[in-house]
C-alpha cells in the first residue's frame, strides 16, 4: 500500500482525514496535540526545524504529500510575521523540493485570502493581491512551489466549518448560553463543510490533478447570514445575533470584503459540496446523538 504523508493531521481539517478510511498507508504529523485514529501512524515534528523535517521524510519515504499544516490565524500572522513566513512559506517550499526530487504528488493547501476582495467571485486564473500577511505568505508560497515543481497541486480553501473547534461551534455555544453573537454583514465567503473539503482534496490527489484549484462551496454568504441560518437550523434565539461591520472593527490583520471563490472547474471533475443548510442539518443531527 502506498504511503500518504499528511501534515497537520491533528488540526481542524486534518482530523477528518484521520477518521476517514483511505486506500493509503497514512502517516500524519502534529506539533503539540496528537489525534487518535485506527491505522494512523503519527509523527511529532516541528516542521520548521530543518533537521526534524528531513528526518521525517527519510523515515516515512512518502509516495504522496498532502500539506495541511499552517499558521492560519490572520491576526497572529500579522503580529508574528517571521513565524508566519517560516510556517506558511518555507515549510511548503521544502516539501515541494522533496516532491520534485522524488517526482511524487504534492498538494499544498492555500486560502481564499490571497485575493483583495473587490472583484469576486474569483476563479483559479484570477490574479491574487493579498492585503494581509497570511494571504501574502500563502500566495508567495504558491508561486515558489509551482516554480520549484510544476506538477504540484495548489488547493485554495475558503472558510471551513463543521464539528470541532471552529468559529461555528463557538457561535452555536454562545447562542446556547444566551450570549450575544456579533457577526459581520460586510464580509462574504463561500464556506465549505470540512468533510466536503477533505473529499475535494482527496479527489484532486487521486485524479493526479496539478495546478491551482478552488474548493469553495456553492453559496456566497456573509458571516451574519451564515450564523442566522445556523440559528434557524439549531432552533436558537436569533435575537441574540448582532449585525456588525468589519470595517468598523479594528484588527491586526486587514480583511477583504468578499473573497467568494468560483469553483466551477472543480465541480466539473467531481467535487460536489452539499448546501450549507444540508450540512448544518447534518451537524445538528450529529450533535444530538
């Protein structure tokens, strides 16, 4: 059985791969918090440590690499640019160099935040113009990786939601506690349910697709309308939701207004995310059992 190395497997998206049965011998890396799953080989590694990074690759000898690990909080990246550069650029490029040498599939996960936000929806061929450190590092990594290894795959991910530690769970818990939830009416994304995103990444990997692909959901929505839909599905008090404007909230990282993705090319090859309401119903049903 061929070996697939998945970095950041204990993260929000990575855990869906850890629990998913695949036709691979799966090796997963984590930095501090391990995840448990049958048939998974775990490796605790600081990927920014060149020696540890090299030892991992020599030990595992992967037949393919799925690079999920990232420093993905835009505010933290803005406050710690050197760390963001090391994790979001250097590590991804190091894997690209290894994959190019071995001529194996390499899939790098990027973000919709590589775009400026004033001309959505964005197709894979549209020119990025990031306005924050996180988006800039991801975009520079994309370019460097494809220059290093033209057969690499870039998958730009949107806002992800699902079970586990993420913005949706935090919002739902606050509403259940009777707390107010402030959500932007002027920030639009094309959210994707994490298991759908995981399926899309596996699709790209198994089809040996190369180049840049988008894995956005089929609906563009503001954060406020998203939580309003979630409150409806979970039968929670919608009066606790407070509309707010992103442009009036001071944050370390600038945020684009609308980075909705055009993922039609990925739909054409079999990526089929369900609607937000369907997925929210599924999450609600799962949480009740």
